[in-house]
C-alpha cells in the first residue's frame, strides 16, 4: 500500500509539474523566453529503468569524500596536482577504504575537458585556462590501479559563492547566458546558482553528468547536499510567479521547488544510465529529513520510487548524545524510509568532528567513528563514507582512524580474497 501511495502521489505531481515545464526550452534549441511553447514532459522515473541491467553485487562500501579544496595545489602544475592526488588515494587505500568520492565539478566548472563547462580555477588559478592535461583521466586511472572505486562528485546548481571562483570565465554558463536569460540563475548572499525551474537548466546539468559517465570509466556520479540555497521566496520569485499564472491550482512554493528538483534528478539518472548503465547515481543529502525538504530535496520520493537513485548517503554528522537529533535516531529514521528494490543506504560520517575539542566531549574518546560504523552495520546499511580525506592522517583523528582501520580491516581483506 505504501508503494501505491507513492505512485499516486507521483502521478499527481507529474501532472502538476507539467506546468513547470512551460518555463523552458526544448533541449536542442536556443533558449527562448519563459512564455514560449510548452516543451514535452520528461517520462516518469519508473519508465526509465525497466530495461536497465542490475549492477553487480558488491561488498560493503567504505569511502571518503575528496572535496575540491583538498585537490588544490598552490604550484598549479601537473606534477603538483598528481602528487597530491596520489597521496590522498594512497592514504585511503592504506586505511582500508575502497572508494573515493572526488569533487570534479564544484562551480559550473570542470576538472576535465568539457564541452559544457570551463576548466576549473583549481588547476591553474584561472577559470577557463587549459592546464595541458586531463586530471580526471589521471585520477580515475590511478584510483582503479589501487583497487579503489571512483565516484565523480558534482555540485549541480552552484556557480559561485561570494568570491569563489574569483573570476568566472567567458564560457561559464552564467557569463554566456545571464545577459539574455537572467531567469536561468538565482542570486543569494553574493552567490550565484542555476535555477532548476527551467528545462534548459535541468538538461544542462543532466548532460554534464552524462558527459562524465560517457567519457570516463567512473563507478558513479555523485551529488552533494546543496540544492535551493535558501527558503526566501525572493530567490526565484519571477519564475514561481509565472508558474502560478499558468495553472488553476498551483503547488505551494515548497512543493513546486521539490517538483523542479525531482525532475532534475530523474533526468540526470536517465542520462547517466544511458551513457554508462553500470555506473551508480546517488545523492548525499543532509541527515535531517525535514531540513532536506526545505531545500527542495524530496528524499522520501527518491528512495521510494525507482528512476531517481541507486543509493542515498545521508550525512549523519551527529554524536550519539546529540540532544536535538542523535546519531541513532537519525540512522533509524533513514533506515525506516520506504525504499525501492535495489536502493542502497550508505551513511556519511563526520570524521572532521572526531577529536575536535570545539565539538564537545561527545566527539572525544577516539572511537566514535568506529562505533558509528558498527551501528550502521547493525541495521544492514551498505556502507559508510567519511568526510573528508583531509582528516585521514590528521593529528586530531589519529586514534579515531587507528580504531576505524581495525573496524574496516575485514572489508579490505574480503576485497583482496
């Protein structure tokens, strides 16, 4: 009955969101105005997976996030970049981990030659400048050589936050589109974000994900927890107003934003699977389900219905004794969500908090990460991911990682056997 309920909700939402799709262009035409002819609706997610092969069975995943900041080398040379990444990957392997989630597109830019996005400023100091080599090709090859999975991590909406990057290149989507189509973007607290209300924008994001899956033998495409940057109605007031004028019974702002993100996620899933069927697509939302809904992330729908995700990896960055929402409560909440067949549940763990005196005594003791791994295993999660690689060898987390290594040792041994 629960699945039937979600099916009914999806059909109702699909009908309502068709009006949202009035606001954007068909995929292969120049972007018209919001009042243009309606574009065709994306097929319901359930239709997108009927003919896809099931991914191979896998042992427990033990991963680590590699954020864009960790990839930056002040020398801005190929040698410095590759040496730095080798150090990260080698450390992950030594600690008994088996997967890297690497930030390859953080600001509508790319750590690889892209037909859609400019080169990342991390490589040369200037966005859009060719570094003279393909960092993603190197990273995937090196990780696979160590027996590590490589998941390409993308921030789907973010163009800029305050002064990062310092300057946007001329071929950045914001620079090339905002003059004629300013409604494709949202501005908030000196930051700039893509507006997922428009089909053109959603397709740009989906094609960008598929571009990676098609060109590189990645094990997956990964989104983080950043969707709508604020609840403020002013963020997308114009596009929501046009939507309300186009339907007789409009969705609330929160429902409408969720419908936009749902449509984006479904299209990304469909295009990634078409490009590389064996690659996983997953999202790492915030650990508090209620907070996710405020950002437009309908995690319950993504988990319940096929055609959105292969896995969900909530960031359960809470101590066991957290007074508002503790780790055990959050873990049980995610484990209890309705899930479609084959959906994996990974757990994101806050390695960066362990051993930090400013986080309070609940994060002291040297064994909270290993205890959280064991708790995730007890409820049959499919694995864990640590944030972040910067703390694999930090003095603050030395004891934590020693104990976590012991807990993870049996994973590494099974992989080698």
